[in-house]
C-alpha cells in the first residue's frame, strides 16, 4: 500500500499577527520549534512517504515560499489553486493527481500548521488509518481530549470496527464550556484534528454524491492531469467550484465514516497563548521566543522578540510580540482577538501591515 500525504498550506490566518502577514501566514512561522510549521509537517512524514509521493496544496501567493522551504518536493507536487475555495475543492484537486498515478492510492490529508510531539506515535496512527481506509471508508483521526476545549470541533465515537477504529456517530461543532465538559466526562468524544485518510476512489465517489457541482468540475479537470492543458483547464474551471470545507461538504454527510483515535502530543498551535503547549517555560511560566527579551518580575507571559531589546516589567499573563515593524500587546486570555487588529488596520489604510 502506497501512502500519498497531502499537506494543506492554503491558509492565511490572522491569529499570529504581527508575525503572520498575508504573504507569510502561520504555516511559514517557526512557532513550535526553530523550523517553520510547514517544514516540521513534511519532516515527520519521513519513513511514511517519499517527497515524490507527497503533495502540498497552496495559493499562488505562497507557491514560491513552499518550493523554497521544501526543495526536495518535486515542483509538480506543489498544487497551486488559482483561487481559494476552502478545503473540499483543494482536496478534490489532490485526489485527481493521486488517482491519475495510482487508482488505489491512499491519501492522508494533513494541516500544515499543527504540531506533533510524538512522531512515532503519529506515524503508527496514520498507518492504522490507512489500513482502515483501504476498505473504502473515509477515515478521520480523532485526538483524545485532555481538557474541555471549546475551540475545537468534536467527533462522537460509535461502535468499534476492525483495525482499532470505530464508526463515527456524529461530527459536532465547537461546544460551549458545559457541553465540552460533558463531552470530556462521557469518554465518547474526540477532538476533530482535521486529519483525513481515504482512497482516491472513495473520495471522488463521495464528492460526486454529496457535492455534485464540485464533482462535475473535477470530471472536467481529470483528463487534463499530467498534460500541458491542465493549467489552463484549472484556471477556467476551478473558480466555479463551491467554497466549502471537506467537513461540511462531505464528512458530515457521508455514511461510511470511521475514526481512529490518536494520542501523539498534538496541538493546533491556535494562538500565541498556545505556545506554552509546545515550548518550554522558565521558572515563572514565561515562554520566550527569539532574542533581545528582558523579563523583570513578570510571570505567565508569552514573549516573541525580534532581536532588538524588548523589556517587560511587572507583567502577568500577557502576550508581547515584536515583529520588527509592528508590536502586539494583549492579555493571554484575549489572544484570539488579534484578528480585530488586522481588520482595524485595513480600515485605517494600513493594509501594508496586514
């Protein structure tokens, strides 16, 4: 069985401003380690698949950066969407590529901007999921929850099936705090980590059934894959694809959905406040990234320095980020509100800092 990883690198999130910008979104930042998240994502695939078997899906603005960071990835394996259309069309494009070279190929769709502490455990779970997917099931990897998290969607686990998997009873949206606590206590729910495994054939069939408009576009594109006509066909037909996530468009509607539980030190590194999950803290609970930071009587802070002197005195539970040309100061508990700053910049005619 050959596995074809597909890394989704089309995001342009704003939760890491001012480090992240339109041209340098989260996946290009060295947040969890000293290497960009995208590079770490590809590195943990070693032993599962070769660069020639791997794909990265991104937009035209980020294609050059992807190729620069991943020089061993064949240029043809950087799949460039002419326009962003959410995850279902992006996955559809990758499915066409794999189906053209290996009709029975198994795809593993992975976010480019997450962190995994236990690489061996991650690979074992992915192999198990690939075996389950060979039966024709669409498989999601559910992360065992460690807290009543309200920022993630959940997967409700049904009856067990072979291979250490289970049926998916339901996908549920981000819950409120009491509901999240109930999910955790029940032991019947896993976090939806956005990792999916399936055969190319099974996903094509599911798209045709549940997203016929996208299925029709993929049908037009399929004969052009690997030919000189593909770029023109992509430019002509892809913009008409519906903008819909794979979760909502396919996974929540399909019947033969399986989940494989995983516990491998996963974090979605969702905001600056999440850096203590993936970076060591000092004795006062401060996490410092970069150079030039001086802390005096400060605790529980997340600080990112740009190299020039950055001093904190008497602060508690703050996020302070110096990006060289812009500075962010926000309480840790409000770090998800950074996007409001980006929106305000645009309104004030400061779009160059977005």
